[in-house]
C-alpha cells in the first residue's frame, strides 16, 4: 500500500487530491459525510445545558472530575476541550496544558507536577495532554528512556487508583484520526495564517513516525486500560461528531441533579469504542 506521505509537501499550497479525497474515511472512519452543522448545533446546545447543570451540582456537592484528552497531533483535542468549557465558569473548570518540564521538574517523581493541577471540591480539570506523554510522545520522540516508559506503564494504573479511591472521577479519552486526515489538518495549519502557531517542529517530525506512534499507543492502551480508569477511544475525523460524543461520554458517566438522558443523547457506538474494541479492530 502506498504511504500517503510519499510525495506530500506541506509547503505546497495545493493539497494532493488523493489525500483530500481519502481524509474523512481514513483510519476506518465509518461515515462518508460530516455531520450536518444544524444537527450539530441543536445537539450541542442541549449538551451545553447539561454541562451547566452538572457544574451547578458539582459546586454544591463538592465533586471532583478529571478528563484527560490524548491523541495524535491535530486530533482535535483543543477544540473539543473548548466546547466543554465554553459556557462553564472558568474559576471551577480549568484547562491544563503543561509545557515541557524544566530542569528541576525533570528530577522529580514523574507525576509530581501533575498533582498540583488535580481538582479541589467543585472543580473539573481538563488536561490537554497529560501524564500519558510518558507513554507515547516522549518515547517516540526520544525524550525518555525505555526504562522510564516501562516504569510509567507500571505506575500509571496505581496512580489513578489513588485518585479514584479518593473520590475523583477520571475520564481518559483517546482521540483517533486517520493518517490522511492528519496530513490534511497539518496542511491546513501550514497555510492558514490564523493556525500556523499550532504547527510545531515536533509536529513536523511526527509526520514520519506514524507507525511508531501507533505501536506506542497500542501498548499504552493495553497496559493502562483498567476498571477504575478505563480508556474511551473516539474516532475523530469529523470534529462535529467527535465533540458531541466526547461530551456525551463524560455526561453519561456522571451523576448530577437535573440529568436528562434524552438531552444528552445516545453515544454513537460506530465511533466511540472501548480500548479492547479499538485494539481488536486495529489488529484485523
């Protein structure tokens, strides 16, 4: 099979037709068309009302929620996080996007700098990448040793068990896109003056490391998917469907006053999978 990156020049303003045509269906995406914007807007408004209701309950009950957003570059993490928070009180719903560790942080226990960002009573923390950098990005890019990754994979489920034992609700979302879709989104970023800041040297290097990322992802899902903090994989080629189903996944997993299952809507099981289901499909 021809690699779509062959002949791809991100600096060429013209995106190859083969990549553009294949983008939406890449990575075994099950839909031929994107979700209609009007249908999306109606469903999103209902979900936003439910998020506001949950925040009111969270404030009164003192519950704590952590949502981890992981995935390849350009998978849609940032936009999905913004849809979660856009109508919520930023004082109680924070986005956590930590830079690379400084010299002092590199000598600490790996999870230490993330502990400072765990929620207090009535708070929800949205992690735009998380401690799982140590499982995928860092080993693929050569930023840590194999021994450090192995140690992390052993410790992560135990660390998360401590969080859930203390009453913190933990959601782990992996946003999965196809290769042609990633190339298309990288190309869009390169040629849109409002998006060029999103394209980093790490992104450019990642273009040629697709298979390495896949291997690291699969290992991470196998080793860290656990009953107390399971992974949910969402196929993310269509941002409309991604955002709706990410919010639905979280709301269906929470208990709160005023919860309305009809307003939340059904999770689309064509694109929302357990780690086990996703890995089985990837292995076919």
